[in-house]
C-alpha cells in the first residue's frame, strides 16, 4: 500500500471528522449516528499509517484527530447554561407530568401518614416518644423555642453559609438514601418515604403541643414545598428502579434498568435542584425570624403555588404537552 493511494482513499473521511471536531458539540449533534463508526475507522487508519511508516506529518494529523475525537466522544462535557435551562424549563416538568399518577400516590402516602401522626400525637402527646427518643425531642424543642440559644439554628452552626452547607448535606443525604433504598424491590424507598412522613408528623405535633407553632410554621413554610416535593420525587424514582429491577417484562435486567434510568434520572436530578433551592431558602430566609410573620407566610404560600403551577404548565408546547 502506497501513501498516495492510502490518502486518496481515506482523505474524505478525515476531512469530515475534522469538521466535526472543529465544530465540537454543536456539530456532533447532527452527526451522532455517524461519528462513532467514523472514529473507529480513524483509529485504524492511524495504526495503518504507523505500521507502514508513512510521512510523520500525516501521522501527526491523524493522531491529533484521534485525540480530539476521543475527547469529543468520551470526555466529560461541561453543563452549559443552555442545557440547564432546557432541563429546568422543559425536561423536568415534562418528566413530572409523565409520572403524575405515581407521584400523586407518593404524595398521598407521605401526607396521609404525616397528617395521621400529627392528629394522633395531638390527641395523645406522649405517643411522640414512641416514635423518637427524648433527646431528639429536646433538640426539636430547642430549635423552635424563641428563648433557646439554638433558636432556628442547628447545633454547631454559626453563620448563614454554615447553615446552607448543613442543610445541603442533610437534605441531599435524606433524598439519596430514599432513592438508593429503592434497589430493595422498591420497598426501601417506600419505607424511607413513610419514615420521613412519620418523623415529620411527630415533630410537628410535638412542637405544637409545646406551644411553639408560631415559630415552627413560619420557618418550614418557606422551604417546605421544595424540600418535601424533592423527597417524594426521590422515593418515586427509587420505586421505579426497584420495580424494573425485578419486573423486567421479558427484557434482560440490564436493559430493564436502562429503561427505568431514563425515567428516574430526570426525577432525581430535578430533586437535587429542588433541594439546593430549599437549602438556600432555609439558610437565608426561613431562619430570619426578625422578618414579619405575614411576609414569611405570603412568601411560603407563593412558593407552594408556584411549584405546582410550574409542574402543571411549564414545558407545554401544545394541548398534548
């Protein structure tokens, strides 16, 4: 094989690949089906050129194309503002609507348990100690007692930035455990969802029984919509994975999980975004007890309304959206 014949036969492919790598991600979107196969041929061409000791200039060109093509195919792609915007404005709300039945059931389970426990503990105040230990109830009391040193501030936290970090860690860890436990045929996510509802109901009832409802509700209403919805989404995403792990519908388990992942990943990604928003509100707004209670209630109610309207209407392009 001569270099001249080799170049003449393969030059067109190299030029096409060069256009793609120079155009980066914008160009590869239109060549997604063609580029991987062309890249494999390019690597073979590079090996052929090296084995035949062709011109170093040619080898260098092919080597550069292989390196840039490899980065394009397998390199970590940065999250652009456009992709993030598209996810928030379209992908996420559309994913919610596509799974609305399951999410609605998760809502009923979560809030049904929470309100039942609230009613039970209001009627029988000592029942709260069957759900959580006394030292934990004491911490909750200190959190919402206006005369406490830890009023609306977690222990070992001294600034808004520290609170943000604390809430991010706490919220994400709860959501991740709720999602990951779905691997147990979905039962783990259902258990975690129920447990969080049980704990929330008991804590709310205990605070009310102690007379601190005027500090509790203005605090939780601001960030509660985002945080609680995120926990419910995490549970539903875990249930999807757990279900498809065992109910494969004739597919291999790997293929079944891949299909489940396409549904669950937007939900858990959106859940993480909601938890970040909740942590920001919780650290920099909810804890500001100096603000008028009316303003905090209005802002909190507006947040709940906005969130559900966002999921109902955002991302629709037509009547079937």
